């Protein structure tokens, strides 16, 4: 091997899996999966342990490269190290056995995650996949129909970035999104503009990449969507219900605190 040739190494899957395997650390990672930074106190409360125990868990996650930490005044805020960590958690969610539902609160939380959630910094669940379908219907994106077909996919697996299909933003789509206020000309240069994920709950495609993040950020700025009480859960506001129907033809219904109901008429 030449001195300037990079050393080829295998990845230590066991070490990464061990970090996620602890239930308290897994709960912390799920809380951070929407990309927002959270203080150690909030993560300790979600994990159900003391502040000292949470500090030990968080130190291990930082050392393992799963999360990063940022001091703010007297507090320390933690966030996922990047979208690849979120994608790995989504993939594990696909093969993991379901947690037992022992209360109405747990049932409502599971339903809310299926209806509308974030996949790191872009929309997922029924809301995310319905929005992707609307973008295709309106020729904002082109390339495929948004449906995941396992028998035709070679690389595409649920809960991961897709690679079998190439979606592209059309000239009409660029103008359409500009009119909505999405900064399509200021997407991060080092991040793919248009990517898609195979949604683990819907088994359809939702929009990721720089464009998916920019569109999601714009929906938040318009106050069409807001964060729910549970990490990663998204709620559609009254303004959002009207706006999504008017601009995208995506219709949702509200049933108390239930949240999202898809344009296909599911309730």
C-alpha cells in the first residue's frame, strides 16, 4: 500500500448499535430526531432518569458521534450530528418490534407520528407523502409517481434515502415555489437539492434534501404547521388547512387534537 493511499477500514456496527441499545439513550435520540437542539434537562425528563444519569448518557452519545453539544449561557444544548443519524433511526424503526401500547396517551402519540412528523428537517408521514404527491401532480417535481414498489426497487428500502429514482425540480416548479416564498435559489450547495426518502409508515416517497428542508421551513414560517407537544410530531394550523388546500390541493381535517387526515379521505 502506498503511503498516500487511504486506509480501508470496516465499520464498527456493534459499537454503534450498543450506543442505541440502551432504552434511555434511544429515547433521547428519538427526541432529537426532528433536528432541533434540546437542553440536557429536557432530555433527562424524556429519558425518565436523573440529571446526572442523563449527563453520562449524553457524553457517550457525543463521544460516539451521534450528537453534538453547544454551550448556551449556563446550559448545554444537544442535537443530532446530522441527517444520516436520523435516517439510521428511521431504518431501525422499520425492523424494530412495536412498543406495547398500555395507555390512550401512547396510542395517540403513535397515531400522531403516523399522520404528520419530521424526518430530521423535512416532512414525513401522511402529510409528507401527500405533499410529495401534490408536487408531482402539479408538475413541480418530475421523475416518478411517488409510490414505493419493493419489487421494482434495487436500492430503495423503507426509512432510508432513496437511490433508484431521480426526481427533478421543473422550471414551472421553481417559479411555483418561489411564489410561495421558498428560497429555491439559496439551497445549501453541498447538500443534494432534491432527494427523497421511502417513508417507513406510508411506504411512499416524501421529499428530502435541501428542497424538502426549505419547503418545510417555509411552511413553519407561514404558520401553516407547528410543532406538536410530542417530539417530531407536526400539527397543521387552521391557516395551514386552508393554505395546503388552496396551493397544493392537499386537504386535511381536524378531529379535536387528532391532527392530520389525508387528502385520500382517511380518517
